[in-house]
């Protein structure tokens, strides 16, 4: 986010928060492997190493079941604390989790105009933004770029029911921010919002319908101020 307060629209590219968490975890692991292959494993700025190497969380399912499930004795207390803080965005060891929806949402002026491109509906949303801005709605599926793609192993995409529940619980406030972004998006109508909630219900059914969370939303003013 490097927009001034006077911009006409703030664009969010979003996806189901659980899917975003999974994608970010696998992306960070792949980048770590690439760094290690280049001999950078002792890099002082290697914060993601704390998750993947020091705590040996090799998949998001493993991360959730050993790091987030209360009463689990399969990870140290330090690694369990590190896991929760990373997913909440309070500890900067996975960059895409640290800079989460709440961070970008609260970085904007309260009255900012929002437009959204949902990862699950890229073509429709891209064209709706184009139309809103006076452009041509001629974007097609064939024009969608495919970046950061590598062949996924089954264990990289698998999430047990236990893992899904604890991940969704931890992401609850992030899910509420995701809803707020969609509700405020000027190119998303009520039917499209409901469509996204139905999709969210397949991954985080409880959080998709509830409007509050067991834990209070984090105060991140210091985090936001420190980045600008």
C-alpha cells in the first residue's frame, strides 16, 4: 500500500482467507528452499526459517495441528506461540501473513473508496472495475497470468478437519475484515457478496456466518504507523 489519501479508489485483490493462508505458507516455503539452494541459509533476515526450519512446520496442516491446537505436545511452547503470532500477523516471519487484510484495510482513510478483484472471480471482477472506471470490459480468462506456480504435493494442500477448524478460529478477525472489504467494494453487489459468503462457508462455515469472534480484534495502529 503506497497510495496517497487522495486517490480515487483503493484496489484490493482478495481471496478466501483460509485459501490465502495456505497459498502464503506454501509460497514462503518454496522461497525458503530457493534461498537455501543458493546458500543463503544463514542470512540474518531469514525470519521465515523460524517457522519452516526451527519449528519444523513442513505443511500448513502440520503447522495447525502441532502449532495451534491447544494441548498439543508435539511442538515446543515457543513454536506454538510463534505459530499463533505468525498467523495473527503480530510476528513478521511470514511476510504475507504479517501484511494481512487488516493491515491494508486499516492503512486506508476511513472513507476511502474500495474496489475488489476476488481471486475466485478474476475475470468478472476485473471487468466490473474497468466498467466502473470507464474502460472496456474485455478481459478474458486467457489473459489471466499464472505466477508463482509450482507443482503442489498432496501434503501441501491437505488440511484435516481439525486443522481447518483451528485455522479458521485463529483467522476469525481476519475473516471479518475480509467481509468488510467485500461489503464496501463499489464493484461488488449484494448477490456477489452472498456468492463469496457461500464459498467461504465451504472452508470456514462458522466464521462465514458469525459477525464477531471469541478474541478481540488486535490493535495494530503501532504496526501500521511503523510502516509509513
